[in-house]
């Protein structure tokens, strides 16, 4: 006889084919019934899906329920947290995953009580190999999941120790048959004998067999399901019918029971579709979501948060509340369905709006800090603040934006200033302005908005004010010249007869980049080939233009591909449309990357576009950056009878974080593209995979039912025209060629490539270049505020053995700064010199832990420093 611990829960997608608002209406009754039942039955308990955001939304409707929730959490009847939202585990950045936990745990402690300290992700579409390391950052040692595990090939049991790339590990309990294994619906109660013999006992037998387990975990619940009423009575009836013993359990108790067992160990990602679909190609569905999410993560981490630390030092006050609101809004865009994109268009509109809100919050925080600093500095119109948001000094080119009445200006010659783009606004007559005399009317002069490259030295985490003045000649700018080759001294790119060639001193890559297109017979869960269709290389055929200025050269190729319009046109070419594109390739002195921006005006339906990079060798290993490290991937042999083992084809398509390349030193850095495939001497990066259906059945790579319930009883097919991603789509990437592959070097190079140019000019020509300038009024500053200088350096960490993951004001300790460092390599990193500089070692929750100034292999460390 096996002892089965049955855990009553509900899985709560905040949105899917239904919206957040729909889910909130459901929670009004479901959550209230949960509270009522738990209060009436103190022996019962319930798990509320491991995310706090849904409780916040319930309390908007039922604020008086807060005290009831607190009491039930304190009595260990209601389990909440630790996540803020049920995150995707493959696509968000490392910091997003950590903040999801930090914010969820802190919210729990502040509002509801002690959180369930288990990494609980019951329905996420697979897990990256570094999730154990990420969970460790907040002190979580246990993980519960469903999808992605193949017990015979991986751990040998449904319960095992999962080790990250380094030495971090968690104890795992998986749901091999889903989080609904022991779902006791009303229909199950009415047919209890059948439920026990044909479902429950079979599930218990399966879990017992895989690992010879005498005690097993049985989840009882499903999406948006209410609590099982009178559970004790129901289990009494079940135990009269079952060959096993079934008792009320809870996740923390069961995980504690596993801690002392001698469990098998496994290292690697959990993404095999043996017992459940993991949607291995969802990383390119609704690709705009992925790129917007990436853009916002980078905006917060590399602009907003470093500027907040600077603002803290200068006593420019921005509350933690507005920053947490920004993070929460972004985290609401990162659950598995949401960021994956397997949602209805009705939901997609909400997601797009949240991204818009995020951008406005982020830009508004930045705008406020920059203008307040400019006011304190009494900045003149011919002065510009240039910021460095890195923790090391910067030497190289930065782009600044200025507004000026003329291009006849000059900077100090040391800056080697040159215009790279311009926008002209003509004079406006009879424009109203408010003065101390009242309203007056005058002509508003014409002006230029100029983007200018300057070669500059900047202090670490600080800024420098530079100035320009009138001149007799226009500032140097980009000019168009004849030619088909660009160079920055170390790298050359040429274009001839439809082929791009990239050369350095030790490498020459012919056919360096190509674009390939195929039909997509899939849906918003998965790409799937169309039977009879073949992926085709698209010709680079268009009008080439070369432009250059001092230290900067670019090639622009404009053209159009003629492609089948609809899926049914793929095999006949009956109807085609032009798909215009523009490719910009640039090389800049002082940058070691070849930079690319491809803009595609998508006019056709249901297709997949991929970038192919020539990696020169079919034998070189594929090396992918993931959250907090690098892993080597290889193409596994896929049996012709794969359907006998897998519920979807285990295609050799993988996810990466920011960089992927090969052991012979050819790497691609990308902004928001997340999916790659290796094929011989080509590395394919998926740009977009468009579709018009939420879920389709009988796909070539995913036979059987449709994902997303569209072919379930009572459901309908759900068209998703927004997922066709018509219109302009821009993809930014870079190539970097190495003579030897070092993980930390690559990770640092990626971060340097992603570092933004941040500047500010206090000007009167256009108060909407920065959206809030018009309403951040001049004020009288407190004379006790610290003196501001025209050049400031706040924090400097010079060491090329680690990567700075984040720097931000502490959430729980006043006037303190948090710095998180990542070691993305197999070597241990000693940072003991920082101990004498006043740093404390804490966890991501800002709790003091053992003061070991060592970053283990493929691990992170969080440091705290009081700024005073």
C-alpha cells in the first residue's frame, strides 16, 4: 500500500483566452468559497497557486477579506506565494525571475503572512537549467512542477535533486500526470468508484512505480477550480474504495519529508515533452511580446535603476512604490501563457497596453530624475548631461540627443562630435507663452533635433556635463558615398552579388548572414511545418547605400521579397505579395561588434522568418547563454517513431538568453530573440513565427488535440489575426568574432553591447521630447541638499571576472544600495577585496547571510552597501 498525500489547490491563469478581468470575476466567488470552507473545516488546507497578484486582485473586490486571509495563512490552512505572478521560466531575464520572487515574498510577508517557500510552477512550459541557482537567491530549496521531465532519461524518479550548472540544487517533486491527477470534481464525487479505480489509483501507481516511492504527492485541482467541499468526508469514502491510503497533505510537509531521502540527481534543463507538451517553439510566437519584454527589462536594469541609485545619493526623491509598480506591471506580462503568446487577441490587447504602461512609467522615472538634476545644476541650453550607468569607467562613443536652432555648432575637439541623424521642425508663428506679465504671443523659432556621437570618457556610475557653442560651419555628419564595403579598422563587411562577407584578421565568413522563410502551419503555441513546404533562402536583392562619418560607417540595403500571401498559397504560389525590408549594417570605431538592424514590413500570413549565421564549421560546438551561465547544446537523434514516446516532436530548437554561438568563436548577440537551432555550419535564429489561430489540432510536429482547449467540448476555434504581426517588425543583433571562447568575456561583452546612451538637455524648443518635461516645474531647492557638481562618480567596481546583474536602491533598508554580481563561468571568483569597502553579503531578500565574499561557479552574490 502506498501513502498518498492529496493537496487541494487551484491553478489560476490570470489570463489566457479569457482576460484578467474575467479571472477576477471568477475569483470573487471561488476565493470566497475557499475562505468559507477553510474556516468551517480547520483540518483542511488549500494552495492558492503560488502567486500573490491574484490575491491582490481579489482584495480589490473584497477588501474586508484581508483579515480572514491572514488568519488562515497563520493557521497553515491557506498557502500563498512565493511568486508575484506564475512566471515563464525560459524567456524572462535572470533579474525578472529574481524580482518576481522578491516582490512576491515581500508582499506576502507585509500583507498576508509567511509565504510558501517553494518554487511552485505547476503549468509552466519547461524550465531552464539555472532555475535552482535563481531559487537559491531567495533561500528556496524546493521546487514543484509538472512539464518537461522524462524520468527514465533524466532523474529516474518523480522526486529528485535538481542541480544547476554550478553547485546550487533544489529538491524536486513533479506531477508526472499533471496538477489535476487527483482532481475531485463534482462528477468525480458522483462516480467515486470509477474515479478511484480508473484515475486516482492509476495516478498513485504511476508515481510509486517511477522511483519505487512508498509515499507520493497527489495534486487535486485544475484551472480556476473551487475548493473540494467536505474533503475529510470524501477521503473517508475514497479510502474504502482505494487500494492505497489517501490523506490530506500540503506541499511544505511533503517537501520536508523528501529532504532526508537519498534522491537521484539531475543537471540540465527540464524540457522534454514525454508526458506533457512543453511547446518547444513558443519562443518565437507573438515575437513582438518577446522583444518588448526584453526592451523593458533592459530599460529598467540599465537606465532606471542605476539612475535611481544616483538620485538617492543626490537626494532626488523617488519612492520605492513607483518602482515596484513598474516591476509589477512588467511581471504581469511574464506568466507562461502571457509572455509565450498563447492567448486570444482580446488578451493580447491588454498585454500590449501593459507594455505601454511600463514604458511610460520607466520613461517618466528617468525623465524626473534627469530634469531635477539639470535644474539643480542650473543647466544651460548648450549643456548636456551624459550619464554612465555602468559600475566601471567608460571610454568610447556615446550618442546624445540635442535640440538646437542650427547645425552650425561645435563641441570640444576631444569629443570628435558628429551628427548621425537629424529632424527639422520649421518656425511656428504666433505661439502663446505664459510669462510673469501674463500670456504673450511670439514666433517659435525653427530647430533641429540632432542625434550626435561623441567620443567621451565617463566616470563610473555617474555623469559628466559637456557643452557646445555656435560655430561658422555645420557639425560633421553622415554623408552618402559610393562603395559596398565598411570597416572600423579591425572588422570589414562587404556586400557583393547578394552576399555579405565579414572579415577580421583571423576569420573570413562568406554568406555571413542570410534570411530563410517557411510556411507556419502552427498556432500560438507552436510552429509547425506545412506538409509539402520547404524552407527557402531569400535573396538579398535591393538598393545599397553607403554612409559614413568620422569613426562610423554603415551600409543600408533596401529591397523586397515576393512571398506567398496565405498558407494555402504556399504550395501553388498562386497569390504573392511584396514584403519590403531594410537592413542596416554598421561598424563603429571603439566597438568590437558588427551591428545589424533588420526592419521587415510584414504583409503576408502564417510564416516563419529566420536569420542564418554562417559559423564556418559543422563540428564546432553550440554554446548558448542562459540565465546566469552558458550551456553546450547538441542535436539529439529524433527517432522516426518519436510519437511512441513524446506528445510533441522533441525538435532540436532551444532557448537562449542574450547570446549564442559556437566554440570556434562566432557569436551572435540579440535583443529579444530567444530561439535558435543549429544545422550543420549554420546557426538559425528565429525572428518571427506568425499565425492566425490560438490552437490547431493535428499539427505535423504536434499530433492530436489542439492546445488551448479550442477542440475541447464546448469550446470554439479562436482566430488570432494580431498574431500575424502585420506591419513593421524590427530586429536588432550583432556579430562578435573571438579567437578563444571565455564565458565571462562573452557575458561582459553582451552587457557592454546592450549598454544604453543616456543623456539630457534642458531646452525650450520641444517640451515633449521627454514627456514630463512640461510638467516638472522649476522649484526652490532646499539649501541643505548636497552640492551637485558637473562631474560625479558614485560607485566603481573594476573587475573583469564577473558581470553586474543589477544595481538598485534597497527595498527594505533605507539609504542602502543593492548590487548583484553574476559569475557565468565554471571558475570560482574571489571578491574578498570588497569586504574592506563596506559591503555586506545578503540574499536577494536583503537578509544578512554568511559573509563569504566568493561567487561560486555559475552563481550570483548580492551585496548591500549603505550610501552614507
